[in-house]
C-alpha cells in the first residue's frame, strides 16, 4: 500500500478535526487555504530536491485533532548537500581537536594525550 508520492499532495486529517471542520464553515475555509498552500510547498520541495541533485520519493502532511500541521518527506539529498552523517561530523570534530592538542584519551590506568587508543583485532 502506498501512502504518499512526490506528485500529489497527500494530507492525513484526524477524524476528530475533520468533524470540527464539517461543523464550522469558517474553519473549513481556513484549512482549505492551508491545503492550497501545502500544494505550493510540495511543488517547491520537489524542485529543491531536484535542483540539489537529490531525489524525492514521497511526501505528505498531517493535521492532528487540534488542527496542528506537520509535514514529512522521504528522499535522497543527492550530491550537492552540506549534510553530514553523525560519524563524518564526529570524525571531523575529533581531527580538529586533535590538531589543537585538545584530545585526551583516558584508560583505566592512565591518561594518554594525543595518542590513538589501543586496537584489538580479532584473529580468525
């Protein structure tokens, strides 16, 4: 079952809030405008992903029982991104601190400055 795509505006509305909208024409009109805005934002999101070399797979919106709006999307950011994985960021931070002499590796018996931790390789 597919719950969203990049080519349509997918909106999941809480049944409680849908009932409120059905009973209040002004509230319904307000959220119809919000849904029109969601369509424009979805189109912009697709263009942004493509412009940055990424691929958007699916996207959608949710309106909760209190009328709160949230958005989700699934995609690949592509090659033109500044986003780093947590591991890449940690490695860069480690290297910068190491260059400035701020790395202190602690063991149970002593403190070693600027030396790599002991490595234990499993032998086959």
